């Protein structure tokens, strides 16, 4: 069992108390939420014990005082930008967020379209929202933003964008991803609030980097690895050190933007800002939830290796350039990390190497699972199913104490499904993927008690670490994510086919 390094309850209590202290300084606080509001898998991986929905549970405690604005950049809608962890476009992710936030009993104020320029896809998206009763505000790009403070903080700057009517003391501003216009929306609101005579303020809730752990702590280095494509670099907050003689960690974009944000707030309010550093602006207390630093360090190192594999695969797919790959290699070298430090890597590769000597001349597709008790289980692709399906079946058989010789699925059923795929549905890929195998297994469990035993063990795969010797298709990736399995892959295509995998 992996050691717990983080106390989620302590964190929520500390964080909610600190936010309320900040709220008390204003009539209304615009709280910019960085990172993922729901399902923060990165935080869960690097902080063992962290609740991936901690932020949303925190907001639930404050729901009588809070409402939510979601911002999305119109250009991201127009070019169908994909949110990698869910594999859906940003506009679809806005729909998903609204549904999930409402499911937690939270109030959605509106959606703000930022840098709007009458894009067709954006107009369609706006129509969909408005016809479902969601308020939509359109903010245009302001020339000179963010540096031309005198023009931006004027009737010709923020003044040309509409005011989003809000009523609660905490207004959370979130988005599907970075560069969606959260900060601009917050400052736009501050401008209009002060024009209306309201005493409103701004703060930022960004989990990473963690300001009160060392700059080169693996936890903070893991944040650099997670944002390697954005070229984020952790730095000492020199504004904070100069003012308080206290070391704090922040990252380059916030440090670069701080003087501009500070000047903008002072121009809006007409008085000196209460913030002397980017760290002052934040309300992040995640560092106070760490209860085992060594466990956090080890988990963070594993996350860096995982990000390394992801970067290599994205480069192979043409999604990243070589500069990003080289920067990721430097991060690995900085902490003296190797690929084989990830436990399931060697078993997967060794099994694949054995298969190379057999009849199969293509790249051997093997997946290895490191179960939560430390046991390693492998699965290989065959004419019947892919390696992901085989590894899942082998793992739940082990967990249910079912012998290897016992079939969970009748070969006849598998052959019938293959015939359906190839003969009736005209699929070029005959082998069954994980989604198809699990559906067949669940149906079979109705009449097969052994299969039912195996199905009941699926929840024990949550937290399993996996490695594949070939890159997975999207269906298998999504199934593994839904099961809570963290998977990495070697940057190798499973076949020479360009489309059919």
C-alpha cells in the first residue's frame, strides 16, 4: 500500500478558513481558480491522500456565499481545442463543468466568452447556451492588454465590455484550461464594481507551485513537468522576499504579470494595493496539508516520469515540438530519474522482449499493472483482444483468486463479437478493446458467478500503475482513466497502419 502523504480534511479546513479571512476584507471577492476545479488528478498523484474533488467540496462549504463564472476564449472554441485529460473540446468541457457544478449544488452565474470576434463556431456555442437558459457575456480583446494600464482601465478599455451582474460575496472565476481570460474577467469586474461604488477585491487560488515548499522540491518540479509545453518555470518570488525577507515560490508568468496587475488594481481602486507580491495575492494553503514529505517526494518523482512518457508519446504523434521533449529530459536529469524507476516499465518491456522471439514479428503489445499490493500482472495482445483488455482480465482474476486456466469469457462469445465487428460493422480492427471486453464480461456475469466475482474486483484497480510497450488507442486510454489506473506508454505505434490501430 502506498503511504499517505496528505491530510485532505486538514487542507479543506485550513483553506476555507483562509478564504473567508480574505473575503472579510471586501464586500465581494473575485476568486480566480487556477487548475482543475473538479477531478484534479495531478494533485491526487503528487499528494497521496489528496481528494481530487477537494476544491469543489471546499466550494460546497461556501455555496451559500458563492457563485461561479466560467470563462472560455473564443479562439479555443473556433479551433476545437482539446482538453487532454478528458479528450473533449473546450466548448464541450464548459457543458460538462456546468452539469457537474450544478450536481454539487453550486450556482452558475454565467459563461463569459473572452476575446470574442464574431467567430461562427463561437456564435453556435453561445446559441446553445442561451437556449438552455445560461447567461452569456461577450468580452472583446482590448488593444494593449495587459501592459497599457492607462488605456485598459478606462471607458475605452474595461468600460467597453459588459459588467457581469453578481450578487454573492464570493465570485469564483474558472475555465476549461489556461489562457482562457480568467484574470481579464476578474479585473473587468473590479473596474465595473468600483464604478458602481462597491468595495470588491481580487485573489487567486492556484494549487501549484506550492509557495511554502522549496523551489527544487520534487512537488514543485512536478508542476514544471506538468506544464512543460507552456514553458512555465518555478522561481523565487523576489517581490515577496524583498518585502518580507521570506522565501516563497511562484512561477514566471505570475511574477511577470504582478507589476501590471498591481498597477491595474491601484488604478481601478484609486488607492495602494494591499498586495506586495504574487504570493500575497494567492490563497493557497495546500502546503499545510502535507503530513509525510518523503511520501510526497516519491509520488512527485513518479509523476515526473509519467509526464516524461506522455511528452515522448505526444512528440511521436506530432503534438509537441522537440524543444518541449528536450526540456522534459532536463527535468528528468535534474532529479536523476530514469524510465525504469517506474515499477511496471521493466516487466512490460521484458515480456515484450520474450515475445519478439516468437511467431509475432510486429511490435509486441504488452501491458503491465503494478497492483496496490505491489504485485505485477501482465497482459499481451492476441487475435482475440488487445493487451489492455488482457491485463484487466488477468488483474481482476488475481484479485478474485480465480485460476489462470478458468475463462471469464467464452471464446465463442468473443468470436461472435469479432464477427459482428468485422462482418456486420465492417471494422478493420478485429481484436476487442477494453470497453468491449468489459461490456461482455458484465453481461456474462448475470449467469456466470465466477465472472461476477471478477466484476466485483474492478474497483480495486483504482490507483494501479500501468505501463504499455505501445501507445494505446483513445478508447483504452479512457477506460483506464475511468477505472482510476495511471498508465504510461512507450512512444511506439502498435502497427505500421496510419489510421487503424
